[in-house]
C-alpha cells in the first residue's frame, strides 16, 4: 500500500524507462572505462593544476623579484607582516582586496595584473600548408632550406619544428651541434645521416631521435631533392 501524499516507484513517470533511456544509462556507465581506453599512450604527466591562491602568490613573487625587492622590503612598504606575505607568495592564504591593493601599489602595477598568470591561455600555433616562416640558420649556407612550422611562446621547454629541404645544389654537412634533443622524420629522398660515430641510411618513413649535443647532419645526399621533418627540443632559459 502506498503512503498517502507520496508516489510509489512503480507508478512514477521516472520508472517507465524506454529502450533509449536504458541505452543511454549503459553508455554512461561505460564512460569511465571508455575514457581510460581512449587515454593517450604518452608517458607525460598530467598538467599541474594551480589554485587561484598559488597563481596569485607566484605572480607576486615574480613581480617582487623583478624589482629586486626582498620579502621584508615588500612587506614593510605594503604595511603587512613578513609572515603574511610569505604565506601569500606560497599560496597558503587568500589575501583581502585591501592587502592586494597595498601590494600592487608598492609593485607599481594594476591589481588586475596579479591575476594574469591564473587567467593565461594555453599556447597554440597553427600554420597552413606552405605558410611556414623561412629561417636563416647555419645550414642555409650549404643549401639547406628551413621552414619553421610553429612557435611556442612559453613553457619550460622550447620546441622548434622545421620542414627541411635539400635541393639539387645542397651539399652535405654533418657538423651541426646544439643543446637538447632532435627528432627527424624522412619525407622524400634518401640520405646517409651521421650522428656522432654512427651513420644511418634514411629513406621515406624512417625516423631518428638523438642527443643533438653530438655532431650530426646529412653526410651523403643519395637521392635529391629531399625533405624531412626536424623537431628540436631544448630547455628554455630562465628570465
């Protein structure tokens, strides 16, 4: 018997499920497994999520250091305790607007600039076919053409993706050296590519990943013209 004023489960409109409803529930129940199955195979860690307090603190610290101020200098000028400023910079507390106003006044920046690092957009570079920027590099002198396919504005590492073309007039050169690592993927032509003490016969579809601090470069140009993708990755210098 139903209790007066209540709706029984069997009589509730929500209890009458259609086939579509059931299918939707089934898909929803499988969502976590599907998400796991579709996860990238990369070993890269998940991006670190920052709280507003952490982003604010990092921005205050960066601005303070730009002015060559100590924690004590800024705290004294802003009229707040050194311990309070230390907690702000470490993202441990949420400061009042009055405190933020005092800090921004000493730093000589708008109060809104203290939040810019939290609101920053993720970088993205889009280059249409044939729209890369021609770059002059050391290899240009020996007929190697470099087309920059993208540019990252920020981040802890610098990434330079190039489309490299070696024309009929190009000459071999295996003396390139620079910091970081380099990945090359052969698109057209054939080359004997040297890295350190070893050489590799590269054909279309072949790839090479190496420490670019060792001498490297195309040593024998077997089939010209040739093109290959070169991606150079190295730590971005601080400051």
